[in-house]
C-alpha cells in the first residue's frame, strides 16, 4: 500500500466514525483526499528544489498565478506522478528560468497576453476523462471566469514594479493557455472534450 493510500485510509476512518454518508459519497471523499495528498507531496518536492536553487519566492508566484487560471480553465494532466513531477519542473521552474533571463518589454507582454486570451476564449474550459464537464451551463460559467482571471492576472502583472514577477505571471498565462489546446492533449495522448462522450 502506498503512503498516500495509508494516509487517505486513516483520514477516511476518522470521517466514517463522525459523518453519515453513502458508500458512494465516501468513495468520492476518499478520492479527493488522495488527490490532495498526492499533490501536496509533488509541491513539497517542487518547492524544496526551488528553495535549494534559490528561487522559492519566484516559484511560489508561478504556482499561484498558474493555479488561479487553471482552477477555471482546467487542462490536460500527466498520466503518472513521475510525469507530473517532471511537468511541474518544466512548467514552474522553466517559467522562473525564462523570467529571470528574458525580460519582457511592453510589446512582448501585449503579444503573449493576446495569444493567451485568444486560446482561453477558444478552448476553455478543457476537461479531462476523470472530470468531464457535462453541464453546458458550467462550461459557460468556467469560460467567463477563465477570461476574467486572465484579465485580472494581466492587470496585476502590469501594476507590479518588479519585472521578474511580471514576466512570471505573463508566462503562466501562456503556459496554462497552451495546456488547454487540442495539441497539448494530443501530445500527451489524452482524450479531448470528454463531456461529448457522456451525452
């Protein structure tokens, strides 16, 4: 039994002793707990790496700005924990590396912002086989929230006096926008628009 299964199992024992739910609801809760634990371990690894590289603050900004948009736009996921850890390094530490070495001027910011916004409008939200977005109303709501999130992130980035943090936010928008495209799904061999299979 994996460590995440042991921890989620212990959590479920406590929950089952204190809450009345159906077996199906308990399964959903346990799955949610397991996902949280797995992601917690992944981010501990990422942040420890960033700390030893001396870029922890930058990495946290990259994770938060990326996470804000991903909450609504969703996007493709790696199929295993090892691949996910590798992708985290590419996405977040890669972002920091680019931001530190290639400062964006106003023209670059506008171009990247425009590309990101267009991709968000065209493809958000991008669901997964594990979380198909069947409700048309929900998809519309998430698309609007994704667009608003992009606008807010861009406004925040423009207001920041520190160019590195501005770069990080702009690159985060672009990274998330790319990860919701059909091309990203095809490269990772994942099914796209999964909600159509459940109609």
